[in-house]
């Protein structure tokens, strides 16, 4: 639908004291790295531009109202931040996205407000969106709609970075490197100041990765300190110093991580071996007989994800998490300790509609396939943390939904916090002691009552108890 209606788009450009959520995510994902030129296309008042410049980013901004004289030339990275929402003309909206794609030589970063924010936008139906009383326009995207729209216009394979935030890569190698970093992060190297510390850093890498590094995987300062050793000498030093059990455990982690990466990559069309990031290629060579064998094993992993009994078995066998009759709940700190098929389960949902920036516990449903990321911002401080929000992705319908509890009067809360964590987590003993004290006091005698703030408070009063931090004490007499 084409319309000649002129809306007040400039009024949607809000002032920000901090970086926008998309800019923060792009920084965390290393898309705004040093050496890359960046354009904020439709930058509004330019707050992101100024903040990123202070961080040393080579960035300029352009906006038709606030910065019409800004530069419009090809750059490595183009940010298109909440621009598509405010364009009422679908033809112009598409042209704007197409122009942003033309200007990006490496990656286009597109963010948009999503349909779950409809309650925050008051207005009348107009075209494919809403027209507010201030004559501003909002087209709210469904999470899957945004990805499909950007793919259609750009013709590129698009990756979800977070809900309402997608990356469209011009370079296939850059897209694959991004996925690899998310799924199989590069091993961090210990600092090297002399030959002894360089050898320690090498041994540590081998123990954590399960294989020796290639020269171009090694930090320059470490490589220089070890340059006088012959390859055979280094191998003997590593064999003599490395813990064989740690090396075997590292090899297992790398093998499973590679399978996870190849399984996820099948969603976008798995490429030839030479297209893989170097670190993944080296892992394939070290831990599999061939690339074909690695792909075959990852395909079997994907098939297992469709098997209810297998998934349930993996949940029962998981060394981490709280299992209920309907789902497995795992804390963020324990996510990598889940069985590989469950890690794949969570990654698949993040590909469909993005993983939120803020979350504490992931919920993997047993029957059907749905993942929820639950945000308990006070998990470590509050003995019974209250939920702030939930973001659910249904893998059968490919729909996403968001629920906010920020203004709820009687929020759900958690009990038995230690069950969500890995058994060796530093906080488990303290949380377990609290749970045991609450059980002895009779607070869990009526589990149907304690799932919300009001019910829990009523049970505390009934049992004449109160909490002081993570200690349960007798309630003072009224």
C-alpha cells in the first residue's frame, strides 16, 4: 500500500543517556570492532553515535531531519536502529532497508520494535501499523517477520542476535565466524610475559581445547616467546606438563561444540569444509575422521531432537537443572553443562527468534518444543527471586511471545534455587542450607500455595518464620 500521508517521524527520535540495546548487543558480539567503519543510518538525535565515538568507534551518523548533511558512503557496518518501524509507506520502508544494505560492505544490523510492545503504543489503525495522536507511525514486527523481511530485501542469510535484532552479512565467512563465536567461543589465552608463562599458556590452551593450536591461533606475544623451540620440543613439553584427563575433557567439549555448530549451521545451508572458520576446521581435523563423518553425526543429533523419549531421557540424565513433569529449568551459569541435544534445543530457539539479552533461567519444554528465557534479575541476592519477564519461542509454530511482570502485584517466585545450578556452583551449599531449613519448618507442606508472592508470604506467617538474607529465622511476635 502506498500512501502520501506525511507523519511526524522526527518525534520518534528519543534522547538517550546510554547506548541503545542494539548497539550494546553489537558491541558484545564484536560487530563494532576497532578498524571497522560504522554508519548509523537514521541516527535520530545521534546519541548512539556520540557514545560509540567516546568508546573509540569510527562512526558517523545520518538522519533526514537531524543530520541531513551526514556522510552517505559505503562503510563496513551499517546500523539501522528502530527505523523501519516509523516509516508508514511500505514502498519507502523497503527502499530504506535496501539503501542501508547497499551502504554496508560487511554487515547490516537491523533492529525493530516487536508486536509484544503493542500495549505501549496507543493509536488508530493506519495502513499496516498504528497512527498515534502525535501523528507518529509504528509498524510493529513479529520476531520471525523481521528476519524474513530482511532476508527477502537483502537476499542474504540473516542471523538473529536478539529479539528484534538481526544481522545480515555481506561476507559468508563473517556470518560463519559469528555463529562459531556464539556456539564454540575461542579459547582465552593466559597472559605471557616470559618463556615459562608462555609454556603455561600453551599447556592451558591444550587442556581446555583438547588439541594444540596452530600458529595463527596463537597470540603474537606467546608465539614470539616460543619461537626458539622446535615443534617437536613443544610437543614434548606439552605432553610432560598437561594433565591427560583435562586434555581428554577438553577434547570432549570441543567435539560436542563442533557437532552443535554443524547442526545449527544446517538451518542456513551447510557449506563446504573450506568455508568453516579456521578454529572449527582444526577441530574437525583433530576430533573426527572426516568432515563428512562430523556432518553425519550432527545430523543424527538433529534427528534426536525430534524424539520425545530421547529428549526426556536427556533431561532425566542432565547433570544440571530442575526437572518438572513438563520441563527442565537450567540457570544461565549451568547452560553449557546440559547434554548436547538440550544445548541444541536451546540454540534452535535462539535461531528462530533470538535469545534475549537479559535472562537468568532457561525453560525447555518436554512435550512439544518450546523454549522460554526467564529473567530473575535478583537471583543471587533474593532467596526467592521474583520473575521480571519471560520470552517464549514455540518451535512448532515459530512464533515468539513476551510477558512482562514488572507491574504485576503478585509475581511468581522461585524456590529450591540450588536445583537450577550445577552441583559444584559456589552458591549451591548456601542455597541448599536455606531449602533444608524451609523444609524442616513446614514451608513446603502445601506446594500449591507457595508459587507466588502472596501465597509464600502467607505460608511464612503460618509457620512463624521470616527471612534474613539466605537465613530462615523465627518471626518476631506481633
